């Protein structure tokens, strides 16, 4: 073979080799498009993402866009892959921001490599800054919920808000969350940034500096004579003392009470009292309008939060009728005495009760018997067949009808006298 022919042969071999290598590169460049791209984590300054692995890949290039998907760039311009696993990472980012990411597969090795097509882009997000805990403030308190607000966290898409065992998701900087009356809790707010694909990057949880409180529960046993919550001795004075008890809940959810007194027919509000002490569950008053007549009363508790009072529900109205102002006026005989009283307004009848062993102990051993039912015009009664040498007692219970309702006085006191056998 002459020299010229040999050079021609070598040239053909070289061209063929180049063509074969180019074909190989072209084939690799037409490799598989990355799929399954998704974000898996996001902090204030970084994002992580994964995709479906290609078993033939040498590695992957990761591209980030900071301008809404217009331009993309890798962190480093190098032929070596950004990652050799099907997971990527970008750091040194700004909090509460949205970026876009693409990934391409790298085939071959450091001597000979090619890059597959770019994946479809996805949005990735960094977590917002933590909400300033000192700005979390309660704005309302009801018997079934609490409301609060806080300052905006730059870049946040929404917030998770928790109080007790309840959690809500909101888009703005305020929320209302369920809470039972009489309860309280520390509120927690967590900002998040959400990607187009629904991934949320969460900031650190912020716990409120102060507790949030539901409105107090409704007082019970208002002016209950049986519970010892009513004191009214008309023969001594017109002073009335009413008391109540809290239904349930924590004392810390109460700051004080409001008491309203109405006429017995419910047509006129006579007085409203505010008690600025959660431990004082009683009120004494002296109103001329209730003398020998009675009244209606209701009570509610309130909680002071950030200088404003938030009230619970009113108790049901309790109608209070005075016992007849009985006075034992004379001894009729050794076994009888006469008792008199002033007529109670709106009365329909009276029940008379007598006890012949008043001085026994304990007082629960006293034996009281209803001895008479008298008409509305009655103002006296003679108790007979009493026990000589014993303390005998009497009280009179009026039944009143006013404002379409019927009320019966509660027995909270009585009058007594000693029946001497000598006089």
C-alpha cells in the first residue's frame, strides 16, 4: 500500500470514529426526560426536591429560576453532575419566596457525557420567617370560641392556628377557633409558604405570650334558698343578699360578674350591678321597689382581656318572692299564738307552716307541717295545738302571680316563741 492510500484509509477511519462517537452522543442527548419532580423540604433559606431515578444516569444537573421561570441556572458551571442521586438542594435563598426548578439527566462519565432533556418545571418555596409571638393578641371571647390576630409574616401563604386541641388553617392574620366556655389555652401560630403544587414550607411555631380565654360559663343556683344563696328577712330590714355558683370551668377565666335586678313582672329593670372581683359571688342590695313584692334576677360572668370585658351567657331569670313578714303578735292561749303580716303584692294564696320542736339539734330534725292554705286577703293566722314548754315556730309562704308567671317564696327563715306553761 502506498503512502497516499494509507493516509486516505486513516482519514476514513478517523471520520468513521468521529461519526460513531457523535451518534453515541446524540443518542444519549435524546435520553429520558426527568419525571416525578417534587419538593420534599423547605427551610427559610433552602429547598430540597426529588424525582424518579434513572438507573442509567451518571448524575443530574439542577437548575434554579429566581425570576419566575424566565431564566434558569445551575449553581456551578461544571461538567460534573450537581448530584449523583435523584435528589437536589438549593441553599442561600430568601425566606418566604417562590422559585422554580428544572432537572436534567447526565449520561456517560467524566470522559464522555451528554445531557438529557430538561424536565418540566415545578415551583419550590422557602419557609417564611417565624411570626412574632409578642404580636399574637386575643381580639374576642365567646362561650364557644376565641378570636386572635398577629402581624403578617413576609411571604406567608397562610397560617396554622392552634388553641387547646383545635387547629384551623387561615389565609390572613386573624382566626377564630373553637373553645368551650370556661376554658383557656396558649395559642400557637405557624406561618407557611405554599407552592403551586401544594407543598407547604413551614416556619417555626410561635406561641403566644399570653393565654387566650373563652368567655366564662353561666352561673348556676342563683338566689337559691336551698343552697343558702338567698338571705331576706323582711321583718328586720329590706336588705336582700343573693349569691350564686359557677357552673364549671376555671376561675382564671372569670374577672367579675354583672347582676341585673328586674321587677317581679319583668317589665322594668331596676338596677344593674358590676362586681369587679371573681371571688365575690354574691350581692347585697336594698331596693324600695322590691319590698313586700319580690324581683327577678339574672347573673353573668365576664373576663377582662386587653382592657375589654367579654361576657358569658346570662343565667335564667330567677323569680324571688319574699316570705310574708310574719310577727308573732300575741299569746292566745297556753297552746296557741297569733301571727300577723303585711299583704304581699300580687299574692294569690298563702301556705302556713308550723314547727313544734324548733329548738332541737341538729336543725334538720325539726318537723315542719303545712297547717293551712289561706286566701289572698289573709294577713293573720292563729296557730293552735302547740306544745307547752317547747319552742314553737311559724313561717308563711306566699304564692305570687306576676308577668304571666307564678312564683312561690322559698323558706329561708322563721319566727319562734317559747310556749310557757305558766303564762
